[in-house]
């Protein structure tokens, strides 16, 4: 097993991507230090403690993003820190306090703790496509987005895309800190993450898919989803540590689809679930305006899960947790 004898840290371990990351790290033989906001909240801890290998190789630590030094004990002795912890909120009253400070200061606090650890080989940061795609002057219809794209903070602010701003500023701060302090940082930039849920609470993207299926309510006004499977995202984080050649950032989007295409797949798999004639016609869906390059992620060894599989596994998982009824 690749991870045998290696100690790694996962911040924000109770989250959607992070829970899968902890699971896959344990499956590979790693010893995992996992941070959560509260050790007293079973919703943050029980599903992690129930994972295979958790009893032998998982330790939970309480840590707070905005408290400097909070991550010192969790990262001590680790060869890699996977920093996934960051608030995911699309509507906020106070963007600075609710999103930007925890994302930026939190990232710097984790990196400051990491910088004290001589055994540390690399930090893998969970960024987002939100830090890639908000920029003016998009080229012609059919363009391909890739890792050379960076969101423009002033445009994020102008459009009040506070989550996008928080992820853009956090990634930027992390890259600068790593450069100034001479350590290795790799960023993973996932799109709209779907797939089975390990944690007991509903995360934002799973809720978005559920809303789309249940009420046909658009999560995005343009109806465009940059879909990626949560298992692929977690695997990409591990490969970004294990592959010494890994560098810079990696866009993680399996396929860009319109909501109509998602609903057609759901209707095909679960004919009783979708009550709308427009999903049943065989007409071609209007092409998406752009795609996201998978080339760099594939050099890591990522094999993208087909969207039909991810959508089916999402629905089955929501059903299993009694969040969707047929």
C-alpha cells in the first residue's frame, strides 16, 4: 500500500470532498490526522470514525481556521497537508467575515503551521473552478478553459461573487506564501462536485442536484454545470501528493453539461422521478458555450468517472439517506 508508514493531515475533514479523501487515504494505508471544528459534534466525526482503518490509523483534532497556531498539533510529523477546509456559501450577509477571512486567513494559518514541520514534503490545496473562470473577454463560443485561466478579483467583487472571490484570494495567498517560504504547493480546482455522500449533512452541490431533480429549480441562472465526481476529486488530491512531478494547479471537471442534459439522464435512469415532458423528447441539447481541459489532470493519472455513473450514484446516495423519495 502506497501510504504505509506515512502520516498526512486533512483539514476540514468532515466536508464532502474531505470525507472521501480521508476514506481513500485510509484505504491506501496512510495514517491520517483529520481536523474538525468540533470534536463534540457527532455529525462531524461519526462517519469518519466508522471508516475502514479509522480505529488503527485515524486521529481527530479540533482546529479553528481563524485561530493562528490552531493546526500546529494536527500537522506535526506529517509528510503532506491536504487543506480542504473553507466555507462554501453562495449567499452571505457579511462576505468578509463569513467567506473571505476564513478562506484567506484560514489558508495562511494552515500554511504557517505547515511551515514549522521539517518532515513536510508538500501541501495540496483544495481550490475551485471558482478561482479559474471569472474573467472578462471570454473568447469565441466553444473555447477551452484550462489551468492558465485565473479569476479576476475585481470582477468577482463587481458581480458580488463572494465565494469565487474567497477561493481566488485564498489560492493566490497560498501560492505567494509557498513561494516566499520555499515549500511545495499543488492546487486542485474542482467544478460542481457530485457523487455519493459519506457525511450525514447535505452539502451545497448535492443539495443543488437534489433541488434540480425535485423541483427543476435552477441552481445556476445559465443552467451550466461543470460536473466532476467527488471520488475523482479526492483521488486527484492523493495523486497530487504521490506524484513528485505534480505542480501548479489542476482543473477537475469531467464534463460541462446543461441542466437539461442532467435531467435527461435522470429521466432515463429513473423514469418515475421526473415529471416533465420536455425531458422526454430526443432532441439534441443546445451545445455548451465552453469546455474545461482534462489534459493536465489526466497526466496525474486521474480517470474521470462518466457523468451517468456519478448522477446515478448521487441519486442512490440521496435515496439511501432518505433525502429523495421515489
